[in-house]
């Protein structure tokens, strides 16, 4: 279930066009393992609450953020496939900054209540476009941050910041299709492990 207060929209004859809102989207996810239904053996509840929003800041670019918290109130028969995992960071690849952390040292499940947040700002050239050479080659700057609290890892407190430059390319045979390549630097701090500054591509 998700709800965005004061959502603006336009009604067309055959569709409803969402125009957005100045408010964030609030959502709840409930996953239920139903024991006994169609011979099911699993029996668990997973409950997650979150907030997410994307905000256009004019010529300064676009900011997006998400904050969520989840736990398993009941896990009488919880199988591996239904675990909630925190994924380790990749050594070389920059993961989706809205969903994953770049420098976690390992992948681990979370069962108790965790708190997670992600922030990403795409400047869309607001800074680099002021430099003539960079404006010609079309580089765009991005910056982000994230935090995690996970009781499973001895009350792990983790935070990270990242910054990078990206270049958007068009597919040769499809002018509407685009992809981008980026180079990023990531720094992190945690109370359970230490990570050096990392350089990644994405």
C-alpha cells in the first residue's frame, strides 16, 4: 500500500496522468507466509514502512531519497528464499544508489528491525557546464549518501558518501534509447569494519 498526499493529476478520456506532488510517498509492505494454504509450510510475517520522493530543484538538478525500516514480527517457519538481505558492495561496480550500499563488507540477512536510507542528487551539469571544455563533452555530476543500522551485526552503524561524473550516450540505432557510463569515488565509515576510499564504474 502506498499513498502520496495532494497528488495532482489530469484526467484524459482513457487514462489518468500523474503530475506529481510536493509531498513524499508513504508506503507499507506486508509479506505473509500462509501456513496450510495449498499445503504451504511457511509461516512468517515481514512488515516494512518507508518514505520516498524525487524533487526537481530547477537548474540545480534532481534530488531523490528513500528511508525505510523493516522487521519480521513472526518467523515461525521462515525459509532462506524469504530472507531480507543487505547486499555487500561490489569491489568495482557502482550499484544502484537508491537501493544498495557501495561499501558494505559482506552480504547478511536482517531479521530484527533495521533502518536504511539513501539519497542521490543528479546535478545534470549544473556545475561542470560552467566550464567550457566539460560542457562540450556533456559530463554530468552526481553525489549521494546512505546509512544503515542493523542489530544483527552487533548493532552495525554504517554510513557512506559518494560522488562521480557520468556521460549519457544514445544507442546508435535507437535515438530514443539511452545509457550512461560513470566513474565514482565512495567513502564510508562503520563501527564494525573499515573500508578505504574506493573507485568504481557504473
